[in-house]
C-alpha cells in the first residue's frame, strides 16, 4: 500500500470512529423501554450531532477549500454566520416541537431556553473551528511534503549537474598530464592512456550512482595516483597510505576526494624544485578521513592545466550530501611552502 493511500485510509478511519463516538452520546440521555431502544428519543437527542456533522463537512469539503483557502474570508464568515443562525434556530424549533413523552415538563424544571441556545451555538462554533484546524493542518502537511519533494528534486538536479561537470573536468586534467608526457616520453604516454581507460570506467559508470562502496573508491584513488606518478621526475616524492579494508561496505559519494588529490598534483609539483605529496586515507570510528599535504607551488595565471572548479565542486557536494556531517580544513603554512587539506566526514550509511 502506498504511503499516501495508507494515510488517507487512516484519516477516514479516524473520522468514522470519531463520529461514531459523537453519535453514541445520545444513548446516554435517552429513555429506555426495557431492553428496547426508544428511537424517537434517540432522534430527538441526535439532531445536535447530525447538525454538527453537516456543518463540519460543509466547511471541510466546501467552505474552507473554496473560500478560506482562496482568501475569500469575508464570504467565508458570512456563509458560516448564516449556517450558524439557520442551524441554531432549526435545532431550537425541532427540540421544542418534538419533546419525547418521557420528558414531563410539569415534573421537571428546565433551565431557561437561552442556555440551550448558547450551548448549541458554542457547539456549532467549536465544530467550525475544529474543521478549520484539521483542514489547515492537512493542507500544511501536504505543502510541507511538496516542499521537501521539491527540495529533494532540486538537490538531486544540482548534484547531477555537479557530477556532469566533474567528468569533463577530471578528463581535461588527466589529458593535460598525458599531453605533457608525449613531448618527452611517448612510451609513458601510451602507458598513461591505458591507465586512463581503466579510470574512465569508474568515472563513467560508478559516478552515475549516488553512493559507491568506499573500497571501490579507494581502488580508483590508488589507480589515479599511479597514473600521475608516470609523469613525475626524480625530484618529486609521493607518499600514499590508503588504509581502507578491501571489503569495506561503507558508502561514499563517488569522486569526493579526487579533486583534493588533483589539486595536490597541480600545486604541489615544481619542474625544478624538490617537491612532495603525502596522501593519507583511512576509516576509523565511523568516520572517513582524508589528509593531503604537499609542497606549495601555485600556478601562474597563464597555466591552463585545470580550470580551478574542482575544489568549488567539492565544497558544494559536501554541503548538499553531508550537511553538518563533515569538517574540511585547508591552510597554507606560515612560510608559504606547504599546503594542508584535511577532510573528515561521517558517511550516511555504513
């Protein structure tokens, strides 16, 4: 059964039970003839519950959605005032003309008529307010469900757009690296193309899923780092410690760490100066930790190896997927020679 159908069934059941109780009250006031029910007496006392039912659903199905929800407040008040007067007078006249025989007015002193009039008016006003409260709470709930659905769709669309941007961004950076290899080592360039084909399978297929196992993402990161090593010279030291269990079922958003690693290779390597990159990735105490430290060699404005959108995408994806579930610290050392990125996040599902 769909949630919406289940909710409507429950609401209908509540209405039936509630009105069953209301229409059961007259049995407390009517007289009895042995074990038989005096239906004339029941009808006399049931006229008030019947009036309440009619007024409730007149508001619930017509007046509130057709007038109040359309901001026709004046018309809504006028219609209810007319109904109140009509029903109030009708109940009073009915009860005066149809007093059951068992009620002997000569032996019982009845309260003044105005007390019954006020009682009936209060009951009718209360049922109008109750109908309004239930209808408006239902409308608010539906609006909230619609808002959440719209927010979910917007988030999914934004994430899909970010993933679609990330694929060409990743491919562009990798091709730039291969292009640099072609100039001085064609054999390594061919090897890089082969490694790239392996990575593209992950990028093109795994990246289309909302979450992938952390073990698969760790394998992708290892393969990517090996691809980047091909073009490195002897003056660059790359230290990696990937401590993720091969069978880890922890789910992670795909390519969430790759832009951080790309950034390290882009800004952490200089053609002539000694450089280093240290990449640590591990899982502990329900958290996934990624720490990247690299020598800092910022590119000049003429360098086109990457458009600089990678880290912005990471920030947006973290905000959308892991709100209040991550910590990301980025800083440059005081001497300006080292860059540190520390990302700790709590996975949504483990």
